[in-house]
C-alpha cells in the first residue's frame, strides 16, 4: 500500500472520530454540566499526553509540563467566560 493511500485512510478514520464526537457531546451534556464535561475532557487529555511527554527526549521536560499546565488551565477557564 502506497503512502498516499495510507494517508487517505488515516484522514477518513480521523474524520469519523471527529464527526462522532459531536453526538457524544450532545448526549453527555444531558447528564452532566458543561463545566464538569470540560474538566473531564481536559483531564483525560492530560492523562493521555503526560506519558508521551515523560518518555520524550526533551531536555527540559519539567518546563514543558509547567507550560502545558498553565495553558491547559487557561483553556479550561476560558469555557466559563
């Protein structure tokens, strides 16, 4: 399989995941508040990406974690305003 075909398949799968999130968000917001939903979403994203950062070969991992925590907190707070 050539690289162009793999890229098209990857884009198709990503489109399905991206489009599938909107109905799931609508259903979940019937049961929990938007603020709690944002907290859960950002916490899951943090838990998924933290092992990648810790295993990376960056020389200053602590700095990256601090910056990510600051920007993640600001993004979370932006949903309340």
